[in-house]
C-alpha cells in the first residue's frame, strides 16, 4: 500500500516538473553536436597539415621543381584550413540556433494557448486555426450583403 501511494506521489510530482534542457532530447541537436566534433577534429588536422606544408616549402630545394609542388600543397592546405574554420563556425551557429528553437517550441508546448495546426491538401499547413474549433477563420464566409 505504501509503495502505491509513494508511486502516485512521485507521478504527480514528476508531471509538473519543467525540463530545463529540452535540447538534450532532440536528435537533430545531438547530430549537430556530432558534426561540430567532427569539424573540430578536421580543423585540428588541417592545422597540422598546414604546418607540415610550410615546413616542406622551407625544405624544398630550389631549381628542382619541388618548390612548385610544395607551394601548391601549401595553398591547398590553407584553403582546406579556411574551409574547416568556416564549417566549424557553421555547425556552432546551427547548433545554437537549434537549441534556441527547441527551447522555444518546448515552452510553446507548455502553454495552453497554443495554435492548432491543420493540414489542407492544396494550401499545406494552416496555423491560424484556433484551438477548440474545426475550421480556420479564413474558411468562414462573411455574411452576405444586405439586399435592398
């Protein structure tokens, strides 16, 4: 009997608790985090490749054609490094935006005045449907004009 009362007590307490970090349950947010980690590791690798290419340019023997290939490798390493920096920044921004979006949607789902979504075959999603109704205000035809 005590366990049943305790279980019911925990159930009612658990239902009213708000999740402070709803983004941790979002799969897209988790995927963006993995992509950010991959981009960070690629950026570190690109920095190492750039250092190696700079060393190769310094060690290239003049008048043998090595300098041409070493500078080409250096330019490619610099371009790859710039791309990896941009990719890291992109995933960082994308992840922060997703976090804000998930938190907004979570708070919206807790409110009682949330709009009801309705799907129309020709128009797509219609968001202007008030809760508790079956049609949107646009679908209602205005009153016919008074005839004289």
